[in-house]
């Protein structure tokens, strides 16, 4: 009997299974929003299984399911929908907006919050906006996207570090760069090139940013935190703002693949500074010789020319009329850019993953330079039990930057060659070989670029693992451990025959810089509600961070043979150096977010942070914020108004700046190896046990609104940040053996407004058009400085600088003689004696230096973007603008000279053609005089330009293949794009011929400018 029952049961189960399979069928449908607009990328999963799919670009989908099974439709920003499969083979879905779901994607680093509960100032950019922009470092993609964020490139060399300022500058002497947080963990982001200082302002070569090791294709979102309520959680590192980067993670659903490839060309975006041709230089030199010697020698113009040739002035005797176009010879026209990326994503509810591989090769716009990067990311999420989750990600990369010497103090700089090399010299010999027989102090950098080495080899590994335990309902314990490893091998070799290494028969230098950053976090979060009205979100967190940096440097000269480029082959003048630093931070963090019925929000943050950078007993500091928000649109009286969103928020708090140097509080000894023929230690730093953080108190008030069902949204924010306890040098008695000491003294204020506007102008099934705009102002003012020995405020820029930092002025304000033009009767240069008007002089030493009404800091920045979509076609465009600041042309003192230095030794620029020639001429270029230095090139407002500019950042034209083509190809989506970047630049000041996007210092350097690019790309999803 038992056997018969078993047989019957087995047959019954087999019949049920067979019947179930027989009932499976293909379900198709279309998913749109309430306006009929197709929704691409909607996740569709059969409830209770791992079977799923996604909608294509037109909102269509196809899935195999049986009658009675439930399809779950989920999409960010939309309310989830469930549909039961019935007799029909078609299931169309209309998804409604879910404002709360949209708000839940706001990532603030330590926590994720609904937008309606955020009291601070923050802006979030989705990864889809930045991942297709052809940039090497992801921070470049933020330019013009976020109000109050000013970004400028230190160099156009691929991989170079950027200057980023969020709401102005907060320090005179410490770091002004924001903190970077990747997947919840603070990481290192200072320049680590072996050939240039951290700020990119000094050294011999190109900077390299650690962010160059991150693939933009792997980014899910970027959030910029700006005020104290948003940044106080980061304590002593929050003053300069925080940039939170979230990388892609696994998702539930079928495994989907994404392949993208792009190829393009790059050229200088803006450069109108042209050197003189040979014929122009001959003409101007002849005129300069005539002006200098005709009175004493009774020259005619023809005799002046003969005199110039006979005396080989400027190498004219060797000129055969053939132009040496160095500017063109050094240019890598249409430099190539190519990228390839492949990713996979998917899994079940219990286990899912994201994996990617990427390759980028980008040539520089100067010959013989390029950038190569390989990246890999693996992210895994595993649900161990019902209440226990584990996640880990490994992000590794190797970056090689074959860079160049792009600091003007080195004659191996190709940009120096472009402007300084005499056009009488030829780049190549008649047989096509490089011409190294140069009658100039400037080198043939075509030869040195081909035979020297200047290479950064950067390896980065980011490992981030977390364990998440839901102890009881709404009580979660999370522990995270992260390692950020950076290693940069820098190698410099100067060949034996020509260039910097010729005098020493070649030289080499090499350095290895390694940085280890460990972060451990443990947190407890509890969310609860009282009567459904009072809602609390409480977090307590402990964080420990340790950082170690080791640096080894070697140098050697005199190489015996070609092909030997390592230091161990050198035979003379060996030198070596090494450094080791380490610091630790310990932090206790508490965060409380409270709301009453979602209408009224209070947010409190307190962080107690200790740092080993300070004297024991003074290592801990307190940082905090309090914020509030009123969601006015949730009030009953708002039901019949035009506002679909209306929100008032405000915050106040204190944050810190941990940009001080290592061991700055300690008395230090140094070592001199040549003292009386023997080594000897000596005191090198006068310590200060009372040294502490720079601090900032920030007030922030904002209004957010939305009308037309949030098709038109915007915000207006006022902020005021007072930075105090600034690190400055104060004078000491000479009896101490030191001239000064670093203390906490001084204040500055940054204040301004930020405006944001987003408008969905048209939204229909076939046609969509939206516009976004942002605008921000920043006014910087120094309000207190350290006092000098005589009781007057001390200028940190020094008494001989052409910048000044004074009370009532912005930091680093321009301070120099004021240009008064050229005397129309004599052609002599003129400057104002006592300031901006009145008496003039042609004697430069009599001209007083005065404040020029501006600083290098932009007073306003902004961006404008638009997106069009018509059926399968789309067009995106964006621009960036900045203004209210001034830029100084640093090398005007050389190529703007009107005497023998320019016309006899080096070369000048085409502006010299506009020189004064006869009484009555109105011009701003003085009379040319070969034998007289009239100081025209000296620092003055003549070479100080308005920095206002507008740049067309990106224009993208794209096409999505329609469904019929996708079905024929058997793929989920194909997109073709043609993108142009930095296509056009408009400058306010016609005298500014070099690119207006310069370093934070405000000086133009002879380095690679930002580039214009055209890139064709294809993306395939399958």
C-alpha cells in the first residue's frame, strides 16, 4: 500500500511539473511613466525567483513566465508595481512618480537619507551623466554641474591633478582641496607625482592625480557636500567640502553585460599666443638696432640691417630664409584617445555582483607623451542569513603617464621651446635627423622628448569590505574595513648628448612613493517611530584611520653608454634621500535625525576627533552641526497652491581643516652633510605645543521649490563661512635662533549665494527637452591677520611679492604697479607713480605697487546644460563660465621684452608687431630699443587680464537603435554617440591669448593647456 501511494504521488508531482512547464509563455509589454514617456532600464523580476530582465531604451521588455506568477516592476524614482500573469501575453505598465523613492538615493557618505530629511546643502550627480564624458580624472566631469564648485586644470597633460574649490578658499597656508570619500571611506587624493609639488606649482614635470586611477564607467553617483550640516560628520576634514563617490554594485536580476568603446582626437582648446616668424623677427630686430644706434652712428635703416647681419645679432648670419616652425613641430596634431570598457551585473536576491574591466590610452597634444590605464573592479554582495549581509569590493588599476617637463624654469620644457626658440633654428637637419647644434640656451625638445624619460607609474588598490547585521528590527550594526594603497614609481632620465643631461654626460633620478591608508569603521543605527508621528534616525560610529607614507629618492650622473638609464649605471655625483611619515585619526561620531510627520526636520551631528598631528593633550577637537528643515509643501494650506514642492532649510556648525603639515607642532632637527667637511645636526623648526586645527563656522540657509508637478524645480542658498585660528607665521626674537613660528591666528570670511534651476520644458512619448542652470557667487575677505613686531598686520605673501593678503582684501590679491600706457610722443612705457591715476613715470622703480581690485579667485561661476530627445535621437550640451577674477601672464617678462633679450637671444610674440614707431602712435607696446631695457616686461597690470570666460564644455549627438534592429541583433540596446568637449571658448579680455583655465594661483604657466576633443563612441547592452 505504501509503495502504491509513493508511485501515485510521484506521478502526480511529475504531472504538476509537466503542466507547469506547459503553461509557461513569453510575456511582452511596454513600461512608461504617467506622461507616456518610455522608461528604459526598468527591473522586472518574477517574484520569488532570480529570473528577471530589463526594459530596453523604448521601454519594451520580454520575459518567460507562467500564469499566476507575479511580475515585479521597480525603477528608481517610481512606485514599485506588481502584475499577475493572466491569460494575456501582453502586460503593459504605467509607473507613477514616487517622490520618496527619488529622495532615498541621496548618498551623504556615512549615511543615506531621504531628500526631504536632509538639512544641509548637497548636490548629487548620477553616474550616467559623468561616465560618458571623455575625461581621464572623474573630478573634471563636475565642472559646471554643481553650483559653487570651481574647477580648473593644473595642466592638460592626461592624468594631471585638478584645482577644486568648493565655496572659495578656507585657508592661507593649509590645504584648500576637498575631502574625497569613496564608498563611505575617506581616501587619499593629493598629487603623488615624483616630479612636481602637491599643489602643482613647483617642480619639473607633470602632476598626477590619484583619481586618474578611477574609471568613470564604474561610478554610480557623485555627491558634493558643501555646508556644515552636510560635512560636520567628517570633522577636521570637512571645511573644504566633501566629494562622495559611490561605485556601482551588484543588482538582483539576470546577468547583463555592457560593452562600450570610444575613439577620438584631441587638440589644444584655446591658444592664441603666436611667436614671431623669422621674417617678422628680422624686421623688428632691424628696427630695434636702428632705434638704439642710429643717433650715435648716423645709421640708415639699410645700414642698420647690414650691421645686424655683420654682427650676427640674434643668429641672423645663420638664417637662410627657411622658417623653423617650432610651434607646429612640437604639436601632436589630432592626438588619439581610445577607451574600452566591459562590465557584467546581476545575481539573485541573496547574491549579486558587479564586475568591470577598462582600458584607456590618451595621447598628449605634445609629441612623444601619452597616458595608459588599466582598471578592474569586482563588487560582491552576499546575504549570509536573513539578518546578516556581507559586501566587498576590490578596485585595482595601473596607470602609466609618460609626461613632460612643463615648468618654465627648465629649458627642456617643449612649451618654452615653442615661444623662446629662435625661428632661425631648424628642428631637423637636411637628412631628417634632429638638429642638436642649436645656438640658443633653449633645447631642441623634439630630441629630448624622444630620448629622455619622464614617467609616472601609478598603482592603486582600493579594498572595501563591510558586514551588516540587523540585530533586531530597525537596529543595525555595521562594520567596515578599507585599505587604500597607492604606489608611484617615478623615473627621470636626461640623455648624454643634448638637453639637461649634456653637461653631466647624462643623469637619472628615480623615486618611489608609497602610501597606505587604513580605515576601520563600526557603527550602530537605530530607526524608530513614536505614534507614527515622531520619527528618529540615530547613528553612533567609531572610526580609526592610519596613514603611512614612505619615499625613497636616488640620483646619479655620467653614464658610460647609450641604453643605460638606471641610476646603478651612473658613475658620479650619487645622491639619495628618503622620507617616512605617519599619522593616525580616532573619531567618535553621533548623528541624530528627527522629523515630525515628515514636515519638520531637525538634524544634529557631533564628532570628537583626535589626530596624532598635534601635541599630546591637545589632539582632540570637537566638531558639530545643527540643522533644520520645514517641508512646507506637506502642510494642508499648500494643497491649492501652485507649488508641488516648497522647502525651507538652514544649518549652522563648526568644522575643521586638517591640511597642516606633519610634525608642524614639533621642534625639529635637520642634518647638514657638508658642515666643516663633516655632517652635523642643526635646529630647523621652532615647535608650538599649542598648535591646533584651523576651524570654520558656517551658516547656510536655503529655499527649494517646485511647480508644475515638479517639472520646474529650483533652489536658492545663502552661505557664510568664517574660518578662524588660521595657521600663520609670527616673528620671534632673534635670541631663539629662529625668525618665526607657526601659530593659530587670523580669520577670513567667504560668503555668497547659489542658485539652481531645472526645467522639463517638454515631456511626451516622442519628444523631451529639459534645461538646467546654476550660478554661484563667492566673496572672500581676510578679517584678521597675525601681527608683526611693530604691531601691524603681517602680510603672509611677503613685502616683495606681487600678491598681497591684507585685512579687507581677498586672499592673495594682485598687488603690482599700474600700467599707464605708452607715451604717444616718445614711445616709452609708463606706469602710475602713486596708484591708479595721476602722475606717470617711465622709470619702473618709481612706480608704487597697489591693489589691482581683484584676486585669482573667481567671484562667480556657473553652468548651463540642455537635453533633447526625439524618438531614437538625442542631443546634450553644456557650458561652464567663471569671472570676476584676474589672471597674470607669468612669462610676459621674457617674450614681451622689447630689447636684445627677446630679439637677440630668444624670441618674441606677435603682439610686438603693434609696437610704437613714430610720434602720435597710440599703442600699448613701447618703442623697440635693442640696447636698452625699458622694463616693459616687468610685472605690472599691463600683463594682468580679466579672467572671465565661457567654455562650451560638451556637446553630444546620439542615436539609439530601435527595437526592430535590436531584435535582429539579439541585444538589449545599442547607442552611438559623437561627443565634442571644450569646443569653443570665449574670453572677455582680448589681451588674454593663453587658456583662461589656470591654476588656483592665477598665473599662466608654460604647460599643456586644456584640450578640445571629438570622440565617437558605441555602447552595447546584452
